[in-house]
C-alpha cells in the first residue's frame, strides 16, 4: 500500500512538471511505467535520439529500488527507441548503475531523480561502446536485474 501512495504522488508531480528531456510514455498502472529521456547537450553519441526506460516497481518501493532498464522499440514503430551505447548499458538494456542497486539505492530517490541521473550518465560518456562481455552477459544472464552482482569500479564513465 505504501508503494501505491508514494507512486501516486510521484506520478502526479511528474504530470504537473517533468524535467527537461524527460517525458512520461506510459503510466497506466503503478507497477510499471515507461519514461522517455533525451540527452540535452550536444554529445554526438546521443544527438537527436530519444530512449525509453521501463520502471518496474515492487510493493516495497521506495524502500527497495525499482528495476530500471532501457527497452527498444523497433525502427519500424511510430516512436523508434534504440538501446543507447554506453560502457555501463548492456545491449539488452540492463544498466549497471550503483544508484539502482540495493546497496546504492536510497528511498529519497524518485523516478524523476533516476531519470536525471541516467541522463547525466549519458551526457558524461565519451565512449561509444558496450560493457566488456556484453554478448555473453546478454546470452547467459537469467537473474532479475536487482539480483545481478555488478561490480562498480569504473567511475570515469
């Protein structure tokens, strides 16, 4: 119940004002939202692109972080959305970001602050590449996002 109350408040706030480069794509229910984000600077890797984030909330939100990943909408769709190239984003859309882990998460975070952190992560990136071992990870990982034991050793991206 607490999750629903918190998410209802967050959704209302976002419907009244979203930060630049962020928009609500889908929020039909309180278990899953989709948000579109754009990188607002002139980073050539992301220029002109819009990306789709899927947020999946448990009933323990905001004590527990949402599962957040990029999802791809095909180029043939009305709103194509690729998975952004980034050394911390796997080709299946899974994001290696401490903020999204149980150890890095804080209940003061919101959907808005997560979107802005991911925007910032993209803005700061200068490497047009996937994480090491991307193809093996995508092929063999069967764990839920929150259960993946990422190692956060690269703060330069």
